[in-house]
C-alpha cells in the first residue's frame, strides 16, 4: 500500500484500486492495463494535483490459463468472485469517504466497482447512485442476447438487474443502478436486440451522431443535467470511446470516436460539474498499443477528470 502526499484541504482522499481482469473477453493483454496506467504515472499525477493518494494495489485475479472456461458464460465463477471482492473493498472505501479510482482491466470489472460504490453509499445513507458510461458500446447485452457471450458486453445491463443471477447478485440483492439514472456518451456500436433493450429500459443515450450534431460541450452539459439530482455519480470510461487513430491500444476499436480534444473537454466539463464521485478507466490493452500511448492518454484524461486545467478558470 503506497500513500503519496498529504493532500490539499477540501480534496477527497483518492483510493486507487487495480483490477487486472481479462476474463470478460477473448483478447489477451488487458490484464496488463493497471500496470500500464501506473507506468504512465497515474498515481503521481493525482498527487501533483494536490490529492492524497493511497494505491491499494490490485484485486487478485487468476489468469485465463489456470481457470476453467466453463460451459455457460466464459469464466463466470471467477468473474463473479473477482467482482464481489472488488465490490467489498470499494464499499469500505466509499463508506469511509474516499474517492475510488479503478484501473482496469476489461469492462466487466464495473460490475464490481459500481456495485461497491452503490452499496457503500447506501450504508452511509447517501441515496441513489447514477452512472455516466462513456463508451463506444452500450454493454447492455444479457446472456440471451449477446452475440459473443463475453461478459464485458454485459456489465451495464447486469448493474440494472438484467442478466445472469450470479452476476446481478454481486454487491447485494438490489440492482446497483436504475436505468433512468444512467447516461451513455459516445455510443456508436450497438447490437439490434441491445438497442431495443436500451429504449425499453429508458437509459439516456448520447451517440456520436448527437456529438456531431450538437458538439461535445452541449452534449456533456445535457448529460450532466440528466443526473444532477443524484448524490453520487460514477464515471466509467472505456478507452474504445476514443477514435482508434488516437487510442489504438484497445480490444474492440470502432472508427469514428472521440477526438483528443473532445475527450479532454468532456473530462474538464465533468470535473466542473462536481458530479463525479468515483471513476474507472478500462480496456487499455498494452499488447495492442504503440509505446504505451493509449495508457498515457488515459492518464492525461484522468488528470482532466480530476481537475487539471490549462488555466485556473472554470469551464462554462
């Protein structure tokens, strides 16, 4: 456990937790994401922003080569147990007033991160938890609708109580999120049945077409307004929301994503909104990256999410 710096008055203590999971998808390498992000100075950059930082290390995750794949959902038992451990550690952090920052890992880790945030907040009577899901994909499939059967395409549905009961039970019997408390930003790849499920559930979605039509500033302003009534909002940032020319080190790249400048403005606006109370950064795959550039970009964005500015002026 590494504690860095004393922190500035008024800033929450940041608790960094790595979740090196690559069991929720087929491409190896994303388990090295936490190491790549730390190598890109994730904790040091937070300290330079004036935060007290406690790096709690990694949640223990076995590698696929020593785990039975199983006959149903691939690696279901290990994904469930890893997410449960993540949720339990997270709940303690949140109940203690910390600001959790999670380093992934594939997007299935969010079953544990957000469940833990919601249960920790509930134990402190903090009310409902919402989520801003910044991703090229909706991750709203279930085992019945998923074309691939990979769990990293299911976490958002799971968190609303839709999906395999072993996963929907992570963190407690009640769903961690209500669909009306979720906003997706950057969507551009969605399966047909998944699209219908999103519409039926009432999840608010801002696609890349919305960003093209209205600009990132207006889109983020509208997205933040959808969740402004909540006490806690978790940000889940999948690096594949970025255009692959900017962020090549991801497992499921989709052309036509956020530009470098759009992503930084999104991050700065969300910090200025004061909505975000926890966050995870997922799907950084060093094996597919170029000179750790995607991890370095992720850390730059983490800095913007946590308050770095070109000048000390508010984003309007």
